[in-house]
C-alpha cells in the first residue's frame, strides 16, 4: 500500500472493473458513492491523490480524475486548493453553483483575471447616441421584438463582420443574442441532439465552454493543442473514439494561450468536419480587430458558425452578441432565440445599430486596439525575461511558470500579494491536464501605474519559487 491513502483505498474497496460493462470511471464513482453513503468513508477524510489511486487500482489517472469530478459535482467530495480532496458527506440534492464567469471588481486587489475592454471614451459615445435616440418620435418601444424590428441591427452586423471573413453573408443569416456566451449557448442548442451529445473543444478553453456544456448536459471532450491551436490529427482521433456533433473553438485569438490558427490548418479541420458531419462553432469573442483570415463559415459555409459580440471591442455593457449561421441553420437558431428570450430589447437594438452605422463602433474599436497594444508592450517590457506568449491584438499574455511553481500555488501566492490571476487549471476540461501556467489580462486595471506595479510584483514572485515542490 502507499502511505496516507491506504485507509481510504481499503475503505473504498477494489471496484469490479472486469465484471461490469460500464466505463471504469462510472464503476469507480459507484464505489465512492457506496463507501460514503454506508459511512465507511467519513466526512473530512482525505482522498488519495489521483495518481496514487490510479496506480493502486491499475487504471489511468484520467479515469480517476473523471470520477473525482463527478463526486465533486454531486457534493460527495470537495477539492481544497493546495490541500487535496476531502469527503464532505452525503450527496447534495443539487451540485454547488460553479464559479461565476463574471465577478464584481474588488478594489483591494489588482485584477489580472477579468478580460474587460479598456475605457477609451465608450461611455460618452454611448450617452451621445442614447440622447439622439431619445429624440426619435416614432420609436417602436411597445411590442415584442420580431425579425422586422431587429432587421436594421442585423444589417449592421453584416457590415461589421465583412464578407471577406465570413463568406457570402446576408441579414437573414444573422441571429442576435445577449452577448457571446448567450449566443454560443443558442448555437449549441440549435446543433445538439440526442440524450448524450458530445462537444469537442481545445484542451485548454475559456471556462464558459464548460458552463455551456454543463447546462446542456453534453459531454465535453478536450482535444490536444499546440502552438497553432487545436491539432487536426488529435481531432480525428477524438471523433473516432467519442463521436461528436459540435466542435467549439477559438482559432484566431485562443484564450488562454494567444495562439492563432493558420489557414492551412483551418482547411484541414474543415475537411475533417465534412467527413464526420461535424458542426463548427467559431467563438470570436476575444478578437478585437477585423482580421484578414477567413473564418470556418467561409471555409465550410454549410457547417461553420461565427459567434462574436461587441463586448471586447466596444463595450461589455451592451450585451450585444451575434451568430453568422450556416444559411440552412439560421431559422433553427432563430427559433431557439425566440423560445428562450424572445429577442434583444429594442432600445439595445437601436443603440448598437446606430453605433455601427455612424462609425462610432469602428472608431472605438481602433482606440481599444491601440490601448491593448500599448498595455501588451508594457507587460512584455516587464515580464520579457520569463516564458510568455503575447500578441499586440490580444488583451492578455500567457505565462508559463518557471520550475518550482504550479498554477494553483502561484495564484495563491499572488492573492497574498493583492493580485488576482487565472491559473491554467481553470481552462482545462473535466478530464484534461493543465500546464504550469497562468493567464494575465491587462485591461481590468485602469491606471497604468497600478498595472506596471502589479506586473513588477508578479515578476518578483516568479523569481522566488517555493522550495521542495514535487512535480
């Protein structure tokens, strides 16, 4: 036996992996449930580390991690950062709420977690347009939104995206949502079917992907990535092994790694999607500028979706998202939108349409892009001695930690210094592994002097790793 895990392993008992047809992670979670319900595993008991339990039972660490994730979701165990996983007691009626995607700003901490848009005069511009709209005498602010009342906004979205990115595009191909996350949910609902749908995504992905899959009761499979994003060979392996209805990815501005996918790789993935009847949802939410790279909707228009918003390029307060759908799928997506929230409020439609039509949105986007490039340069000047990935058109940097630091322990050390960061663990799918790395966003701290001070403190911490860390 193997140290402090002995009692727990003996108490769980050896699951009957050979005698059951269920996947091994299901067999293991059934044994854990039974041990807790029977009282053999007492509240407060520390569970053995994933690798120890995997070695003892002769199974893979991924199988144990998957069972532990289910046990955590059911409230059977609780993971304490830096301390381990502990039994909490009987299963709860509902899993505890997940970490919110959006948190309130904390004035006592420097925030390198939140991916916000910098202030470049948006508030004044929006107030000006609102005053102009307030002078309209015939504004239709009485009834529910319809395909006619949101037509002007959809036409402006076509202009905002541009045909060079999305291929042939007309207003009827556009479906509007309440920001990119809501629009991704809408696209997934339009694409997924069956009792156990499978969604494929990058091996590291924005946490909103996990939230969406959980809400839709879909299995989320992470696919290995490299310096250019998702690997086509690993995608095909995952499709052969798991199947899959949807690939959800961010090929142009990948969060958290800043990777950008080449046209050649996009075309290879498009070919795979055609062979396996796979829908591709391209989440463009971290793209600020208007890239010259064609999207999957242009590469394979019969199955490519482009989802984006004005959140990172103009203002998050607008909650204005949009999907450029495959032409034959737009009506389905529109039905999903109408069934879930009817449509965007008419004042928001009018405001966003006018911001784009007047050129104000484009002007703001240019200013945001310049401010982001300036902040990235500050980060590179201060953190350049460390292993960082960065781009001047992406509002965060990806920092691989030096020997001695883990993502979770570095996050705790930063918090003790008054700094909030996002470790790589938060981007990993349920069964995925995370590198020792963190994402640092650069827009949530308003004052440049405070940003510089926070980055210098991060650099100082990196040079002082804890001792006796076992990797």
